[in-house]
C-alpha cells in the first residue's frame, strides 16, 4: 500500500469520526432541549384550563371541590420572600464585605466556608434545621420560620454575588478614595456601594428566583394554610406549597387542575426573575469590563 | 486633606466635633460588619449543633450501627434503619449521572465548539432555564407526564431477556428508582452543562489553534486539547450535579414510589433520604420516628458534605496537574 493511499484512507476515517462526533453532539443538544419544551408545553396546555385572572385573587376552596384561587399562596410567598430578603441581604452583604474589604484572616475564611457550607446543604435539611431551632422553640409552625428558612437559601447566593462584585472594584477607585483621605465608611457608602449596587441587585434577583420556587424548606416551617393569613407568626401558604398540596391529591381532577395552574403562575414568576437576573448579570459584567 | 473631605469649616468648634464623629464611622462600620458576619456564622453553627442534638435522641432507642446499617424501616414497630434510603438516594443519583453526563457533555460541546454563537447562545440559554424550574413542578410533571411514558419502556425491558438480570427485573409498576433518576437527570443537566461550558470556553485559543495548525480535525482538537484542559471543570460540574441530585427532595418524592425497601431492580419503587423526610415528617407520631427522620437529615447532610469536600479535593488535584502541564 502506497503512503498516499494510506494517508487518504486514514484521513477519510478521521473525517468520518469528526462527523460522527458532530452528529452525536447535535443529538445530545436536541435531547437536552426536549425537557424544557415538554415541561412548558404541559404547564401551558394544562395550566391554562383553570387559570384566569380571578384565580390569582380568589380565596382557596376545599381541596376536592372545583374552583378556588391562590391569593393565600401569593400573599404568603410575598411576605415570606420579602422578610427572607430583609434578613438575608444585610447578612449577605456584611459577609461579603467582611471577606473582601476587611481581610480578617482566619475568621474571614471560617465565615466564608460556613456560608459556602450553607449553599451546599440540601434545602430539606435547611427546613429541618429551622424546624429544630425555630418551630420547636416557638411551639408552632409559622411564616416567620418559613422566612428564616428562605433567608438561609438566599444568603449564600447574595453573599457570593456581592463578594464577586466587591472583588472587582477597580483598584484606581480604591486608591482614589484613599488619596482623598476618605474614611472607609464614607468610601463604602459614597463610592463602593453605588458601584456594586447593580451587582448586589443581581444577586438579590437571582436569590429571589431561587427562593420563590422552594418547597422543601417550607414544609416543616411555614406548613401551609388554606386560609388567607397575613400574620407572620401563623402558618401560611406559599405558591410552591399550594401546588404541592394540590399535587398530592392527584386523584381529584379539580386539585390537579389547580396544581397545574399554580405551577404555571409559579414558573412564570420564577422565569421572570431568572431572566431578569441573568440580564442584569450580563450587563454588570459588561459595564465592569469596560470600566 | 481635611479640607477636601468635609464641607466643614475646620476652624469652627462644631466642625471639630463633627470631624470626630466622622472618624467614628470606621470602627462602627467595621464592628457592624464583623458582628453581622459572626452572627451569621453563629446561626449556622447553632443550627448544626441543635439538629445534631435532636437527631442524637434516636440513640436512646437504637445503637448508631443499627440505625446506619439497618435495612428495615418500620415505624409502626419502631424499627428505624437508614439503608433503604441511602440505597435509593445513591441508585437514583447514579442513574441521573449516567443519563445527564453524556447529554451535558454533548450539548456543551455542540454549543461551544460547533454552533455559531448566534445559535449556540440561545440553545445554551434554553438548557440553563431548566435549572430555574421549581422542583415541585418537575415532580408533578414527572408523575403525570414522564412516568406514563416510562412505564411501557420499563415493562418492555423487564419482560425482555434483559429482565433476567436482577437490576432490570420486574415488576415495573411505574414510579421507580429509574423514573427518579430520569427526573433528576433533567434537573442536573443544566448545571453540568453550564459548568462544563465555562470550562470548555476557558481553553486557551493558542493551544486550540496550535492543534488545528498541526492538521488535527475538529474532534481531534477537542479530544487532545479541549477535553484535557477542561477536565477539571467538567468534573466539578458533574460533582455539583451529583450533590444537587442527592439533596433533591420534592421531585423525587413524586416519582420514586415511596416504599422504604431495598430492591435490586431499578424499575422497582423505592425511597430516598430527602424524600422520606418530606414524606413522613408531618405524620411521624410513633416513638422516635421524628428523631429518626432528623437523623436521616444528618446522614443526608454528611453525604452531600462529603461529596462537596471530595469534589474540592479532586478538582484542586486536576488544577495542580493542569498547572504542571502548562509549565511543561
């Protein structure tokens, strides 16, 4: 066999392998897109049956009977996510500042590791933690316990994003504040925070998009409620809890329809926050790179 | 210096006082940040200890070995063994990895290497949106849509000659380790894909061009340049996906079948650690049942912690080796 034929044959084989790999990647990519399409299709097709604007603002009925809305779940989600943010944001930003600005050595590493640890804890275990500490102490389930559980879900996300933002504050800016003789606290409030505000906002939006959809941490903390509850010390519902409770009664067509409709609402909210968060993230990145 | 910071007349006595207050700002801020950070740390530590203490109450009932290695879970007769759940968690997570890893790798290569950014970007974005969908939605979709699709497939395999192998054996009623694995695969696919993409994207352009200039085909460039470089990152993505799969609760609860038993067949119903906590905690009224469930939570915590630590260790090993390769 001449060298030329050998070469031709091997390069034909190499070309074939190349095309086969491309085809396999194409198939993998196509399959990877199927679940999203399938989930969104069923949410829309099934969810729209029971969904209407009045579904959002009417009170829940019985689990087996037709009709009933999700106003209790929406109020619960708003209250618990809001309170969770009020708890998580100061702690998250403080942890980020502590780690980046006040390089406190060993303690900073410990705090950082603890927050990373929380990020790795399965959310059902966070629910158990809060049950053990808050619910058992209070003696009953409450929206407050749910909010604390959600704040633990959000804390690492906010701390991590803020930390990244503080880290990439341009050196020039830091040196500028020092050259002006600014005290640190003034530099922080007048220069650093406005600079990183967009980044912290990104963290908050992403954290909300995560927390709004969480069921597991709320199961043994907020518990759920079939009534419209605004008192944070009482058990309350949330969108994922509402969907979960209806989905558990899969045998009843009315509950099943409500679960799909609640799921549609939930996914819409989560996706809005998620898309917004990613958009903010890409924007801050670009602006910071340009600076 | 003083004149430029504060719009205060340095000569007036009030100015002096105010300047003094200004300088108080730093210690206040520093201590504020410190106290909030330490409080966050303390909260985490207190919660860990408190939960550990609560779960330790199970030891008044059975020994730690009986709990960890017990294969029977029968709350009605107050027997609590963790093995059925550890088994279910491991089996469903492994199935999830078997399906998700090749898909994620293929998809991330497709998006980064083959498709133009104009098309690849949106495809990657769509895959990553999967990560945003709440697990309760996956669970509900899983039991109503996915399980009915999987049921005939499971049945066909268990009745075919393959079914004589115990892991593919029948009966195959629908909800199963396998169904849980598939739902988990969908859920971790976006995580592995996005981490793998970042790793692949970080491959130095020069190395890539070097391989192409030597006459390597696209696949050979991927095989010998991109994949070795991105190995650590891809592995990190896989571990991240695994730790998500281990801790996933609600979606698994819907599709795994909720039977606290050990079955050889992946088509049999089972239970997982997080799912049993969610499924039984509220109705746990037998003696030591809640404590046993909290103890399962601690087992779950330790398991996912171990996976994370192992991941960090292995990834740092990869990075060290990659660094060594660069020097060479």
